[in-house]
């Protein structure tokens, strides 16, 4: 069954001086302020489209990796994933770097690397972001 998730933004003012509020409609988890300076300069307590993409990508990748590892008979006990989305004003998003550290009993480093590369390639957010360079650092941890 297909699902649809929704959010909306109310923006007031010009791009550079204005501000907005992103509301997470589907989950009801609240609202977050957004502004141009939070996107192109310092966050200053506000989010940006790139931070929202980073949150989506890190969670999607973690789910895909967990599923792949479990399907291979080596379920993880813990995965810690971060996503760094680089935005260059005038160019757009220029790259995404995923970093994951996992605790996976019974799996060696090579197996973990292969599973992480597969998750990077196949998670739905990665697939939605084709055309953007996505890099990965993966390592087994304690």
C-alpha cells in the first residue's frame, strides 16, 4: 500500500529578509522556522531544506541498511548514521556525504561495506536524489 506524507511551509517576505515556518502535517510533530540565513550562513536556531534532506536521508539509509543486514542473516544491534548535505548558493546542493558506524555481530568489515554501499544505492531517498553526488564512509564499531 502506498503512503503519502505531507508538510507545508508558510513564507513571508523576500528571499533574503523573509522567514518561514515548516509544519509537519502527517506526523504532527510540530513546526520549525526556516530562513535564507539558516540555509546559506549560520543556522541560528532555524532549519533549512538541506537539513531536512539530511534528516530524511540519514533515516532512510539506516532503515535500508538495517533491512539489508537483517535479510542477509546479520541483523544490526545499532546503526548511527549522519548525512551532510552541502549547499552552494547559486549552484544548489553540490553533494551529500553519509557516514555510518554499525554494530553487527557476525559480520566483517568487508561485508559491512558492501551492505552499506547497497543501502546507499537503493534507499528511496538516495534514488530520489539521483543527479546529486552521494559519498559514503562506513565502519564497524563496538
